[in-house]
C-alpha cells in the first residue's frame, strides 16, 4: 500500500478525513469526503452511508453524515477512526479498493452500505456489502 491521502471537509458537528490506503502507486490515492444524509434517532444511533467515489486521480472514501447528527460527536479524530475501523474490520480494504478501481468508471460512486453508531462509540449496526463478492 503505497499512497495514503486525507481530506478535511466539515459536515455538521463532524469534521473529517477517514484515512484509507491505495493499492499501489499506480492506483489513485484514496480520500475521504462527507455529505449530509438522514439520521436515525439519537437513542438508536446515527446512520452513516459509506461508499467509494472514483475521480480521475483518486478514490474517495465517502461518508454521508446525517444533517441532524447527534451533538455528542465532538471529537472528529475519534469519529474518523471509528468509521474507518468499522468499515475495514468488516471488509477487506485492499480487495475492495482494487476491485472498485478496476471495475468501475471515473465518476462512479460505489455504495458500501451503512454504519449506525452512537457518540459513545457503540456500533449499533453495520450493513455493508462487499463489492468483491
């Protein structure tokens, strides 16, 4: 894994750059971006959509942050690490990124599913789909 890239966009109470690594130097770098999405209630957690967007030069790990995200998300670094950990514990990062880079076109966004989390870092649910399957 040769290249690692980050982005620092802010959405709601959550700022962020989830770090993900590209497969090799010939593949695009991987970046993170955030967009607004709908949320579940605070008691059951916030549901974040996750995916990978392809540009001409990079893969962007995209997290859709609820517009009404719980105000308990106060530490952007902790949130970033948790989202990254939840996704890549469940999916093979290298295989997923390689498959997306090889099988999809520039401009495509490949959904990986959703992750529901609470600000106390409890993972309520992870409904992720492996694009390599």
